[in-house]
C-alpha cells in the first residue's frame, strides 16, 4: 500500500526544502533536521514572528521569505533588505514559498486551513509534501489525495502517529489491514472527570506531559480533539474506512501508533518522544539516516499501558468521529469551529468545555454540503469561525 503512496525516486544528496511555518515548533525542528542532513533551505514563511524569521533568514539564506501578516511583512522587508531575499506576504506569499523553484520537499507546518491552498499548489508541481498541517486532510482529504494522485505528488506524514502507521505499512497491501490504532498520550488531564475540569485555565491545559508543541495543538491534545482530527486524517491518508481507525490512550508516548493486520499480528513503531524523528523520516524515506534524536533504551521501559478514551470527559473526540461519519463539509465546520474556540479559550473568552460546546453548536447550526468544492470547504471554515466568534461575543456582552 505504501509503495502506492510513495513511489517516486528520491535522492538525499543536494536536496532542498521549503518550510511553511518555519517559526513554529515543527518549523524550527524541520530546520534543525535540514541542517543535520545538509539540505538547502530555499524558502521560509512565518505569520507575525519576524524577529525569529529574520534570524532564520540570515542563517539559511533562502531565496524567498514570506510573512502572512501584511504589516509585519513590510517591517520584515526593511530588516532584511541587505540580504537580497525576496519578501512576499499574505496567502500569495505562502503559495510562493510552497512553489519556489528548486524545492524537492515542502514542509507544511502552518496552523489551520490557511495551509490548504499552498499545499495544493505544491501538489500540482509534484512535490514531496512533509505534511504537518493536519487541517489540509481533515477539511479537504478527498480533494487533496485525489490531486496528489493526479500529479504524482507524495504526501508523507509528519505527525508522529501517522508517521508510525506509514512506517508500519511499508510493503503491506491495503487488504491486509484490520485496524489502525492511533495512540494518544491522554494529555495533561488524563484520569480527570468532568467536574474537575470545569474551571481549568489555559496555563494548566498547556502543560503537556510528554510533547513540546505549539499552543493550539497542545490545547487540542488536552481536549482530545487532536486525536479526533488525526482519525479523520488517517481515513484519507491511508484510504481506510472510519470503522478501521481506533484511538488507544497510551500515556507513556513510547509506541507512536500500531497496525493490526488480518492475521491478527500487530506492528508498532517505538521511539523517543522527539518530533525530529518523523520529520527526518518524511525528508529521507524510504532511506533511513542517523538522526540527532536520543535513542530509545528498551531496558529503561518499566511498563507500557493502554486504555480506552473517555468520551464523556473529552467530548471533542466524539464530535470529530461524528463529523467524520457525516463527511462533506462537516469536518471543515468541526475544524474551523474548534480553531476559533481554542483561540477564545486561550484569550479567556471561553471555558474548557466551552470549546466542545461551541463545536457542537456549529455542527448543529451549519448545514453540511456533500461532495464539496474547494470554495465550499473554505466557506464552511469561515462560517464555523464566525459562528463561534459571534456566539462568544454575545455571551460576553460585547
């Protein structure tokens, strides 16, 4: 199956990479991996963090650097005018980074649906996509995977869970899959009950026990929405029905995911909790290269435990599964509403359970369009965000 998803000839020497979202957690680690491998960095992008983007631009000397925020882009252009780098902005700037001449690999590490159009643009050029922007497949999985097949583009997952499954499935036939098992750490509130989470703060929700990630994805981990989004992503990425994808809580985060085959054997990928490993594999697969990550000492492992997710305490996972069953624009509504609700939670405008309440309201209040176009998907995302913002402002009396 994986040979069908990754069948182009890829050569590591003299390779080059373009990174969308280079100032985020994944983007910074992608730069570290690129430097370790000796890859040329030909394009970078940021949202508003021009200080870090300037440091990266001076170090890696890309051809193009894009800043999504227009005002910040103007400031950035002044800062780097001595470098001769082309400065772009807005969505067109992201597309330019994704399609820059010479890039063998495009890392999509921006947060949100903003990554969809640049990813599609890179796919049309037949590029290898190191996919860290899960919203691309959550919102437009059928469209994106269809375009990838049409243009011969590779989509290699960077999420540790999907990378683990990708590795376990290499050389296996699709018909051999009995179940894909996505492991979840359980986040900072594992074992808590609803009553204990009514008044949690953003600071508490941001204390992930195992992973160092961006703020939005860390909150998604705390609500288990992140795992729900990963289920939808896995359905599209591995072309399996929803009923073959399961979520298993594994607090140690040593097994990054598993595949159960029809003969009842189970394959698992184990490694230290370090995102540089799946990033590097996305850059080099099918080849494996020594990495800068810490090796896993099996003798240090005292126990590996597993349990079912608590859908009552963490309703976001159930909402994601519901949206996956609905298909059409429902996943885009789910994703857009969650994105807005997490933003409001981090700003103090919503409670922890206000996130799931807002997503529930958007799914109930916004109609689902079957077989959506790209414009339908983007419109659904905007409608969901507007629904949450308006509902939150009414409750706050603004």
